[in-house]
C-alpha cells in the first residue's frame, strides 16, 4: 500500500492530467463552434470581434487581481510593447488566419494542421538560435508532414470543400505565426507569470480586433440570430477563457513535458466533436493521417525531453 504522501502526490498528478485533458477538449471545440457560427452567415471579422469582446471582461478581471497582488512584477515600456506585440501576433493575426481557413477545411483537418506547430518551433530554433536538428527529429518532421498530406488527400473526397489548398495554407500560416509566439514568449512568461502574460496579451490583441471591426462593418455585430450569440459565449468562455487558465494550472501540476503528451487529446477530440456536431465524415485515411501526425509530434516531444 502506498504511503499517504505518495498517495496524495499521485492523486494530485491525476488531477493535473484531468485538468489538461479538459483544457485540450475545450480548445478543440473552438473550430467546431466557429464553423457552426459560419452556418448563420457570420463573417470572420465578426466572429473574432464577438469572441474577444465576450472574453475581455474575464481577462481584465484576472489582470487587475494579479496587478494588485503584493508579488506583482512591474513591467517597463519595452516589456509592455513586447508582450502586446506577441499578443497581437497570437490572438489577433493567428486567430484571423485560423478562422479564415476554417471556411474551407473541416474542423479535424484544421486542428491537425495547427498541431504541427512544434515542428515549426524546432525549425525556428534551428534558424534563429543555431540549435542542431538531430536525425530522430528529422524523422519526426517527415512523419508529421506525411500525416498532414494523408489528411489532405482524404479531404479531397469530402463534399463542400471549395478551396482546400487555400484554407490549408491559411491555417498553416496560423501555425507559423503561433510558433513565433511560442519561441519568443519564454523570457516574459518567466518574468511575469503565465496567467498575467496571457491576460495582457489578450487585452492587447482586443484593440486591433475592434479597429478592424469598425473599419470592416462599423461595429455592426449585433444583428445576428440569437443562436450566434449563444455560440459566441461558448467560443469566448468555454473554448478560450477556461482552457487558457486550465492549461496554466495543469502545467503547474504535471510539468511542461507531461503536458505535451496530453496535448494528443486535442486532434482526437476535434474529430469526435466534428463528427457529432458538424456531421464531418470519419474514414480510414484521415484517421491514418491523424495517427501519423501524432506519432511525428510525439517522437519530437520525446526527443525534446
């Protein structure tokens, strides 16, 4: 029988795993919710604006609470500009590319393409910081993109795909911009903490989102059917606010390396959610592509540890 201390440690670890699983499922719901909103004729700019507006109060509240704490780290002008720029890159530019791409590809393919971002982080680290890529990592890269090719080959047979390559490139652009965000966030996350960094980044990204909405349709985002606003609440709260903070807590409990393994839940959850809520077909070829991508990223994660 395990000692009491070991039992508590194991239970604590299992709680961390459950938190990360829930966070990944919530994140996976994002693509499905966006595609459901598109069915009501909502344009991409309005989807992003509704998401950011509804999420903003939560991040503002947490940011104010953290700012008032005695252990708050004051930021200089340069740090503010850097965090704001990274926030705009991730939560505005990446989101715009992602949501535009979702007009052309299924939710499961979108999630699979986004899941390749660790490979881009590897390449960026090699180019920018001269980090050597090992033979095992090259194999991981080859497996990952072979899986993406298989998934796209399956998409060619699905109905309603107007411009698969165009949509795939938009989502791939999202993964690239997000990988830049990942590469350059480390120093600021360690200084101010993950939760506060996320809050500041989202708040900064809200401004260009609202500016674009004003230019695009003069803030005319309140004429959609009631269902759109219900979906917007789910998108902002369940698929954005909740998982961002759950991820922070889960990583604190189980560590960053273990959290990477649990990230495998995301693409699988998207396939299930896409099938249930969107009627997206599940056939052997896309499942094979998903498995190969997961194997490639898993090999890369294992090598990284």
